[in-house]
C-alpha cells in the first residue's frame, strides 16, 4: 500500500464506522416526560420516567404520575388511585401491574418503580380512578442500563485498535518486502 493510500483507507474506515452507526435512544440521566399535560376525562395527566433496566432484580424502572383536575377550582380527591402497567414490546414477557403510591400523602403526585429486566421498548398503560372518574393513557418508553455504554460508543472505542492493527500490518509488509 502506498503512503497516500493508508491514511485514505483509515479515513474511509473511520467515516464508514461513523456513518454506519445507528442512532440510539438510550437514556442516562434525570427523569423525562413520556406524557405531558394530556387531558383525559376529568384529569390532566403527566407521566415522568427514569426507565433503567436492572440485572440484579431491583426495581430501577421509575415512574412519577402527576394529576391535576381538568376543570378549574377542583382538586384531586384523596381516594384517587393511579395503577401503572408495563409490558415488553420488543419480545415476549409478562405484563407487570401495580398501584402507585402518593408522594408525601399527596394524591396528585404518585410514584411507582418496576423491575425492567432488559433493555428495550416497553408499553406503559396508566389507569386513574377515583371520585372524578376513570382515565386511561397508553405510552411507550425505552429502557436502558444506566451504567453501560451504548453500542455506538463501543464502536468508537474499537477504532484505535483497528488503527494499530492497520499500522502493524503495514510494518510487517514493509519488513517482508525489505527481506525478499
């Protein structure tokens, strides 16, 4: 390989890897909304989540439900209960359902955590019931491992090893040509 062709080949390889990497919708950071101020029945509902997957069977998939009455002057009654269900979309798996608990005794702020045992898409179903009536909402969320790098980062880490391998191969070829 001539001197000008090796940098071009390495540059072409790096460009191919960069352009071939698929975007990931991974989450690592603070909670974010999957439903914002959606009016359903007598409620204005928001769902925030921190959807971390876990291998140690700990419930790291966290959900916060915020409820407001859709009509002015009303308040959320104390008996209002939010029930959340999650189910894997990308593979077979059970539907997990549980009641959310009021945060500091406030029925307008409720919290629940689920075990999300793998990375991938999960369907989220919320049912709110109480004196103001019934409301149901569906959404989706992508669960990720909080401490694992996304696959595109692993490709980025492999580039220096590929470059060293190419340079090593070039050196071996030059030595072989010099001997023979």
